[in-house]
């Protein structure tokens, strides 16, 4: 199936480059220049990815991303002339999947788009509570890799992609302490472009979701200055 990409960018010369780079890879690209147009567009038609400029004539791309994330997991790649660390961190914390700084190489952009789509396609199947195959296990967690789902105390967790990948990585080796850098290597498509603080943010939301299921267990442990590990049963 051909992936459909929504490009929100107000500079025509840049939009041309992006459009050319992506259509020559076989993607379909819809180009819009305004925040308000983008919101109409994604409400009207399903897209596989959003490429988002931050400085737009009628508003901020970050605000747009914040509104989108209230009810959508649509993968987002930020394309910005601003290379400020704050924008980058904020973008990733607001749920962007990657951040590319202008000027960029069209081939690199296409490669990053493909990497995001590949990763999200793998995790895309809609999670249906009843569809998770029960696994016999004496631990608090069950992973269903095919459906990218994790149960905790027999409750299906409603996880974002990053939370899922972080928890899956921790669960692969219970009790092992993973540094933030190791978690980023496992989870982020391009760890160099992300920040270790993002790991903390996702761990925080993950903990809150586990606490919703069981207020007492708190299975994720913080090892100060080292990283995180997970316990999977009592007495460990
Ligand atoms: Ca702009």
C-alpha cells in the first residue's frame, strides 16, 4: 500500500524538495501551508505520516502537534529551520517521532521517513482487548509481540509506541539495569537526534499507567545515575 504523507510547510521551495524526494520514493504527498488547513486535512483523510514545519504563517507547529497528540498517534517528523535544543526537546516530548533541521539532504529525509513508517507499520495493528493471546506466565507482565501489546496484572496497557518499546526492552532482561543511552539505542530510530531526557518522560508516563492498574507494585526501578530496570514478580 502506498503511504500517504501530509506535508505542512509554508516555504514553496522547501515543499518542492520534500515533495520531489518523497514522490520519487513512491509516496503520495499532500502539501498544505497553514495550520488551519492541516487540521481540516487530517480530519478528512487518513495519513500515514505528518511532516511538520514549526514556523507557520497562522500558528506554531508545536501547538499543532500538541493538539494532534490529544487524540492521534499519527507519526510526526518535524522539519525546522530552528535548531534550538529547546524546540527539539519540546518537539520530541510532545510526541514527534523525529526532528530534521533545515537545510537537509532530500535523501536523508526520505530515509528517515521510511525508518519511521517501517517502525510504525510494525506496531500499527489496532489493539483489541480480546485479541491478545493469553500466555501462561508467573510474572506480572505478558508481551504479545505480534500485536505490540503488553499486559500488566492481566490488564491490557494502553501504551504509546515509545512506552511499549521501552517496557519491552526492560522486560527482555528483568532486573538488568539499562542506562538511558542503552534504552535510546533500542527504542529510537536515530538516538543521536534525540535526548536522554525523553526516556525519563516516557518512563514517567509508563509508571503512571502501571499505577493505574496496581497502585502498590511500581515495578520499574530508578537507579540513580545509572538508569532503569524492571521487576517482574514478588521477591525479585
Ligand atoms: Ca516556515
